C-alpha cells in the first residue's frame, strides 16, 4: 500500500470521528455558512457568462438554430450546459468557472487555467488515437477569456448515459466487480504508453504527434508549480521543483499555512503542533536531500487526475457498460512510481469500510491487470513514490509532526536496509534534525 493510500484511509477515518463528535448545532451553522458562501460564488460565476454569445457561436458552428441552453451541472472548476438545436443532436457546453470561481484578473492563474484546458483537448485526441478509452468528441474549443462568451469554453458531444455515481450503490457486488474490471482494463492501456519526461500533454489540435510540455496544474493535488515547470527528464529535478515550491509557499504564504493548520487542529495539534520555524527548517533540509539524489532518467505515464464515480458515464440499459470517461482536465504525465491516483476510486468510495471482501477483490484485480500491463508500475530503485507525500503544500499544514516524521524515517530506514545509504546520504541532516541530533 502506497503512502498516499494509507494516509487517505487514515484521514477519512479521522474526518468521520470529528463529524461524529461535533455538536449538531455547530455542524448545522458551519454547513449553512459554507453553503451561503458557495452559492454566492456560484452566482457570481454564472453572471460572468455571456450565454447569448455561447448560443450564437454554437449556431455558427453547427449551422442550425439553437433552441435552448440549460444548466445541468457545476463541478469544482467548470459549469456544464446542454444546448438544444432545431435540426441536430444536443451538444454539451462546458464553461470554465464554478465553485472555484474564475478570477480573470489574476494573470498567472489565468495562464495556468488556459494551459490546463489546452492540455485537456490534447489528451482527448491522444486517447482517441492511442486507446479504446471512450471519451466525448470535442467539436470546438476556445481556451481564452477574451472571447464573446467571456470565459474559456468547449462544445462537446453529448454522451447518453448516467454517471456511475448515480447507480454504484444499487449494483450487486458482481456488477460492481464487472464495472470496475472494465475501468481497470482501460487504465491498463495507459500503462503501456510510456513517456521519457514528466509534464503536461500537448499537440496542435490536428497533428498526430504529441509532446510532453511544462507541467501544468492538477485539479486535485496541491498548487501549481511557479517558476520552472519542466518538462522534467529525471526524477530528481521533478522532486526538487515540487519540494522548493512547497518551501516557497511556506515562506511567502505563512498566514495561509497557519490558517490551514488551525482548520485541521482536530488531528494535527494546531498551530503549536509544528511551528513555522520547524517546518521551514524541515523543508530546507528536505530540499538539500533531494538535491543530492542521483539524476536518474524517468519513465512516465498519463494518469487521470480525478477518476471517480462522478467522471465515469455508464449505459442506461447496462450500468456495467462504460460509455465515457470524462473530465480529463488536470491530468498529467507523471512518473510511473507516482501511482497513488490509480487507487483513488477505491479510496473515494471507501469500499473497504463497507465490504472488506469486495475491496480485496478489487485490489487483486488491480494487481493482476496492472502488473501484466506494466510490471514497473509503482516501482523505483529508491522508493521515490514515498517522497510524494512531502511535495504537497498541504502536508506541513494538515498533518502532525509525528506523522510527517514517521513517514520520512520509514522511507530513510527502508532505503538503508536495502543498501542505498550512499544514494540517500544527503538526507542524513534531516534525519538527525528529526531525531534531535545537533551536527557539529
């Protein structure tokens, strides 16, 4: 079990405990305030869209009258409409902006969003050319804010079906297993398509050639890299860029860090659990350790950034038949040893909590299919996947000192046990710092 997976399991359990121990009145007040803030942000986002311009653009592209524009979904980053027409099938319009807002005044944030959208379109082309993974066809795409619609948007094929989230808990264990096996078989195709650098996938929208460019922002993991974003051709430079970004965030956004610690004080000890001085020294020594790692070539694969039941569309007639895998925004080409995203489905659905036998069955299916598709998945000579935990700018904020130090010491001790002391000796100062040993 990877570090990411074990920590996700522990956090979900902790979150459940705090919910159960918090007075209902307090939870109700928190929920009301959170919902009020959410609705305000959503309404502000919706008011920024020019839906008349969207309909005009659709009529121009498809050559027929657009008879309606209907809001159907709002995710963390996008708002989805169904466009109806007089003489053709419905079309999905996906506009940037939803619960997360769409602040076009932040130029750096805008650049990240634009590049993430460009990469998503390239991923759709890549999947259609290289795999049998079903994805909607993209008819039109505008990645910029300075268009008549006022935000980046795309017009896509409407796939008829329902999300797996709508039916998952009504399926029998055998039906769930059949559906999950099909999903794993689709993932396995990606494991066979290796790259030699880490970054985001791009092409020019028409050519069959795909390139790995700078690493764009994920929709689910940490904050985007600032400064050098690759592409990274070795593991050491990839790890260092993230570690330094984490340190930079701590140094220049200390108030945000403190707020995050306080928001998770029920399991991390609050602001006093780790002082900002301790966290800064810890990360400085961690960066020093990463700089000393060998710059070994990296093998990478494309991972879906958020492969959960909400992004899997199944047939109305046969809910075990996957008709589309959607929302590839934020998906990136990452090291083959950074495979925590592949376990996201099982963790998000908390399958082990309600059916341990089913969780084991799913795990066995994963291991069998994935190991056959790419025996190197999750493997690296120095167990680098365990270091991913320390790359997120949330780690020092939401975890306790004991958890963070324990995870690092386990990695270091395992490396020594396997005979890699010389390769990881650059982390010795961090080990001594954790253990309270002052170096002369």
